[in-house]
């Protein structure tokens, strides 16, 4: 009984400390940035190429967007070209062009957009 009480007290304390705060920068760096780097940078970064005029290696990059304007409209899946592209709805705009992303990566990117697309990268190649 004593033992259980200790465990409960402990876990409540741990919860207190984190105060249930969701760290959006951390979410971006851990979950979103690796997908962009692995799946998109080859064609959409200053390190490599900016196809369609689009760079995804900074927040201003996707805000300015490419030939068709902002790639992401924070909180708006329907009007975010990036989301429409990764859903592979239309052969001409499907991204990446060759292979559809795994469902979990599409879901993460959609979650990111729904959260308001938090992105701490002020400019390309800046320290994380
Ligand atoms: C192999 C190269 C390649 C990869 C990888 C790639 N793209 Fe593209 N992307 C292109 C090309 C080429 C265009 C411009 C012509 C077109 O729309 O097909 C483009 C255009 C776009 C556009 C529209 C830009 C505009 O304003 O017209 C979006 C949004 C986009 N890509 C998102 C992505 C995302 C997100 C990823 C990663 C998940 C990705 N792309 C991966 C080649 C690529």
C-alpha cells in the first residue's frame, strides 16, 4: 500500500512539473523537420533545389511559398497547397512526385498545420 502511494505521489509530481505544456518548437524539431528534410529538401531547400520556387527550409520559405503562393495556411488543411500535395489527390501536384508518404507522416504534417504550423526556423540553415 505504501509502495503504491509513493508511485502515485511521484507521478502526480512529475505531471505538475511539466504542467501539461505542449512544446510546439520541440514538436516541430522532433516530428516535422525530419520529414521535411528526408522527403522534401532534395527539391525544396537552399542546400539543394527550390523547385516550383518553393523552399521548405525556413518558415519565411513556406510562408512566401512558390509559384502558387503560401504553401501552408496555418490551421487550414483545405487551403494549404502542401497538404493537398501530400494527399496525392491530383497527379500533377502530388508531392513527393514519385511516391506517396507513409500515412503516419501525412497525419503528422496535417496535425502540424492544424496546430497553426509552429516553426521556429527564422531562416534556412540556422542552428536548431
Ligand atoms: C523530386 C523532387 C521533389 C520532391 C522530393 C518534392 N517536390 Fe514538391 N515540387 C517539385 C516540383 C518539380 C514542383 C513544381 C512543379 C510541380 O508542381 O510539379 C514542386 C512543387 C511543390 C509545391 C507547389 C509549389 C507552388 O507554389 O507551385 C508544393 C506545395 C510542394 N512541391 C510540396 C512538397 C512537399 C511538402 C514535399 C515533401 C513531402 C515535396 N514537395 C517534395 C519537386 C519535388
